[in-house]
C-alpha cells in the first residue's frame, strides 16, 4: 500500500521521461492550426496545452483518466482526486490513507474566519470563497520552500502539500460561508469520522434524515471534479500556477473565473427556468402544455436553458447520473418531474426546430433542481458548491504540471491591424 505521495513519486520520473521523449522526437510536429475566427473568438477549439486528467469527447462525454464518468458516479470525491493525480483508482487502504491525510489537515485557521467576518454582510458567497482560499496562502508550503531555494524537481511535492491542505479545508470553509450567508450559528468543525462529501453535507446544517442529501453531495462533487484544461477556471488556475504562484493563489484565481456568469451560473439559470414553468402552470404541465411553451419560447428567439453543449453531441452522462439519482430519491418532487418531462419533450422539439447543434440536456439542466429539492435554495451559493468540486481537478492539474516542469503560459497576441493585413494579403493572393 502506498500513499498518494509515494505513488506519484514512483510515476513522475517515467512521466517526465515520456514527455521529454515526445518533444525530442516530434517537437516540430504541427498539432493544431488556428483560424482568424478562433483568434477573435476566445481561442475556442485551439489545441494549445496538455491536460492528462480528463477530456470531453463529443459522443461520450467526460472521460476522467480514460474512464467514462458514467462508470465513476458511485465513487467518492476522494477517490476521484486520487484517480486524477495518478491515473488509477485507489485500493481500500490507499483511500483510507488519503482520507486520513485530509482529516489531519482539515482545521481552518482562525484568521480565515476573521477575514470573512470583516467583509460586508451582503458580500457574494463566491467572493468570500475566493478570499478564504487566498488567505490560506500564509500556510503555503510551496511559497516557503521556494523562498528557501527548493530544487525544481521537488516543486510537485510542495504543490501536493498545499493541494491537500486546500482540499482538506474546503468543505469547512464552504459550509461556513453558507452558514454566514444564511444567518446560521457559527461555522461547524469537521467530523473526521466522515468522508469528504458527508462531512460537507453535515456542516451545511440542512435536514437529512434519510442520508440522501449527503449522497447527492458526494455525487455532485464527483461529477463536477474536472472538465479538461481549457475551461475558464481550470485554464486560469493553470496560467497563474505556471508563474510558480502557490496553489492557494492559483486556485483562488480559478475560482474568480468560475464565478463569472458565463461559466459557473448555468445551473442557477436552468433552475430559474424550471421554477418559471412550475409557477406558470401551477405545478407540472402536461406534455402538450410543455411542448407549446417550448415552441413559443423558441419562436421568440429564446434558448432552452440546459440544452446544448459546446462539445457534446449526446445526452451528458452527468445528467444521466443525476437523473437516476432523482428517480430513486425524489421521483414525486414537482421540480424533478418538470426536469424529467423537459427531458422527454425538448430534444425532439429542438431537432424539429433545426437550429441546435446539440439538442440534448447537459448537467446543468438537472443539478440545481436536485439541490433545491433538499432545501439548498440560495441560488447564489451554488457556484461555491461547484468550486469545491472543481478544486479537485485544479489541484490535480497543478501537481502534475509542477511534476512535469510545465513552463509559464505565454501565448502571443496579435493586433487588429495585423489581422487586417493577414486577411488583405490572402485576398490579394486569391
């Protein structure tokens, strides 16, 4: 049985050698061509960085370390972190060792709470979340050891130490922010007898007599753990980390990207849509009522929230996992029934409409509705929950990038005048 650190210590020399060999043999190989539309359009689709933790396949969905997410939905978030870092799932003793590591580091310094209590009462939960992670930089092993002259081959070890410290504290910090935000009594300390997801659920303080809310949080944290390296939060974390900023600084920066409405707010918008339907029809509409409502919305030029995806061309497997949970845990809930009926009606309408590249539901079409059912109704908190999960992927990517000596991110930019010149030159040639 090995600890996570011991497993990485075994793997990293081989990973370094493989990458070095790739560059030596094929360093001049063209990987991607870039169009002017991609330059202007946020580099969408440009292959420009390495991310081994996960990929998103149009016909399969999220693949974590070569395993489809559909086959991982029963796994704990801690298992996902081990998988993200090492490429394999831990055996029971390895998982137990990782859980003990996280328990040992779970205490949140008092100055973090002092920092948050000094903020205005109406501060957004994501602002508090980012600030709390930023405040933890005082504890950074990487920062301290870098100042002491740490050898670059040891960077990953210090990054691992910081990542474990961040992840261990995030459920306590995130639940504390929820309690501050909702006026509940002071933050609750971690229970070291519970796993990461169950402890987070307990500290939030919502009623959970059946244990299904804890099950939902485990599932949520697992399904949202990573999503390639090019999404705003992961790429921001990677860019900041590439400057050898500590993991605390990098993860906090990633959370600031996640807080943006074009990245982390989709599940809130989908839930608003579902509740709008519920209010309009005073409950669950019939299939015909829902069909008429969707067609009217499309004719007005509006989209159907939660349907379509930038990459996927199938139903998001994460939606399928959440749907199966809902059928088991809250099948009679009106919000879930509306989501279920939308799933039955919407794809066919979008296919008839013909304008949607992907008529299938993504994960955001359902996740907020399940949280709402269990009493988590503060919409502006949902992105914090997303951030707790996505930190697993951010930290795993940071550790691996430090292990492989990934250089600082520095793409070249061009001016609009230069683009005009390129287009004009092509026209003259034509």
